[in-house]
C-alpha cells in the first residue's frame, strides 16, 4: 500500500505547562518543572499529528525510536511550542527532527522515528 506522506511535512503544537506535566507529578524528578517525559510526549504527538491526516482510514503511526536532549527547564505556566519536521521516509519508517521552545528559548531537540501500522492488525498481533 502507498502512503501519502512525504519529506518536508511539518506540524507544530503548543501547550502550557501544568502541574500534571511536572517532573514531581510524573515521577521523573523532584521539581515543579516540565518533566522530560512530558516534553517527549509532546514531541511524539506533534510528529504523529504531522502525518495523521495523510494516512488511509485504519492506519496510524507508532513511535519506535527517540534520541532527545532536554536542554533546560520550564516552569509551570510557561507556553511550550514544539515543531516536528519529517526529514526522511523509508517505506513505512518515518524520521523526524523535533524541537521545543518555551518563552525564553530552546528547551529540547532531537530525532524521533515512527512506523506506519494498520491499527487493527497491530492490536491483533499483541492480544494474548
């Protein structure tokens, strides 16, 4: 099956850091700052969103690889902007460059790989 995804596709998302996004709440640290897992989830979601509308009904993507640096902390209430750029397509494998900024500058960057799957077939394979 051919998929209508191509290099150069982009997406951006913005969130405000809430208590639920903090390291202390997610268990990844002891401070009230944006947790690395929350930043990574935003990066994955932004990457996924960049191709969602271009996939046939019943297909989605799953994350299979991350190489992310969390450069600096962001406090509760700050606005976070994330951008994902599809830089390479190899059949069903999609390679993204991701970056995130808060109101004072870049807070994270890296690479993320996703794989196109048929949702129903994927779930059938993992059912016990």
